[in-house]
C-alpha cells in the first residue's frame, strides 16, 4: 500500500496538468449538479428523520433514501434508530443510486432524452431492490442499536449536511484524479477505469460514445448501478454495515440487473 501511495503522489507531481484538470472537472460537476440537487434535500430529510419516533418503517427510509440518492440514503439509514444490521445492509444497497434530480436533469441532458433519463432511474432503483435481497443473505441479525433521536435544529442539520457534502466532493475529486492518472498511463483502458473509479465521469463518458441511444441508456444504467469506488467509499464512510467484498459483489449485481432492465425497456420502447 505504501508503494502504491508513493507512486500515486509521484504521478501527481509528474503530471500536474492532468491532476489539476481532473480535479477541476470534478469540482465543476459537483458544484453544478451534485450540490444543488443533494444538499437542500439532505438538510430537510435530516431534520424530518429526527422528528419521527423510532423504529421507522423500512419502506419510509427507502423512499426518503431514493429521494436524495447516494450518499444521502446511507446517511439516513445510519441515523435511523431501531433497524437491525441485516435490514440496514439491504437498505444500503437499495439506496445506492444517484439522486432522481441527477438522472432526470443532468443525465437526461447528456443523453438529450428525458425518457432515457427516466428509464435509467427506473432501472437503477428497481435493480437496487433486487440486489438488496442478496445483500443481507447469510448475515447474522444483530440487534438494533438505539440512536439518539433528539430533534435537529436548522443550524445543526446544515452543519452536518455540509460535512457530508465535503466528503462527497473530496471522494469525487480524489477518484477522478486517480482515474485520470491511470488513463494517462493506460489510455486504452478508459472504458474500464472510469466505471471502476468514479461514476459521474463514467456516465458522462458513456453518453459521448458513438452508440445507439438505447445501448447508451443501458450502459449508463449499469454504470450507475455499480457506482464505482467513489460512491461505494462515500456510503461506507457514512454507513459501514457491510464487508467490502460483499458490498462490491452486491454493487456488481446491482449494475448488471440495471443494464438488463434498461436494455429491455429501450427495446420495448423502440429507442
């Protein structure tokens, strides 16, 4: 690990333009799409959650998690009291998608099709629920921990959400820089490196490919379902309820199902 980190640091010094350009691109996307769509919802949902008496229905937490997307869902799952560990694991996978506003706004613009943005959103949410069944399989059902459910003031909710947004921004910038440096060394591997490292960069790349719209919709849905290292690390930082190997397997399954569902929907709608 020390050798890898040393090589990464050296690469940043050898390729400063690549490093700074990748970081700047990540910051622009974060400020233009992620922050406006996620931060206000995270503030309101945090305050709302802490005004409800636990244990909360899993369906309610799922719907609230879907509304904000990842990692807002992970934050809500961790904050909700009265949930056993197996249920938290399933909810974490089911909520591991970007926000609906990103799909219906940014992604729909990239694909130049609101319908395709809706197909991708439906496919990712549905596949998350299907993959969630595997997430808790074989795990022991640990007793639920009782969380402090004192109501949050607006100041506390804004401060907590701002810290979470800083985590999101930092992870996005870091993994986008890592992806850019790897692509500099292995330019032919762009199509693999981006989906593995950073989901938004990978989705933007897929939307620019010279492919039929239906295939782009399916591929971008698969990429969004998998999430990449950036999204997985954000969720693990906020809700560490699963081992990393199990989480990766669940996300691979999530992405594969999302790809199949989106491709099928595109064929049915003649896209």
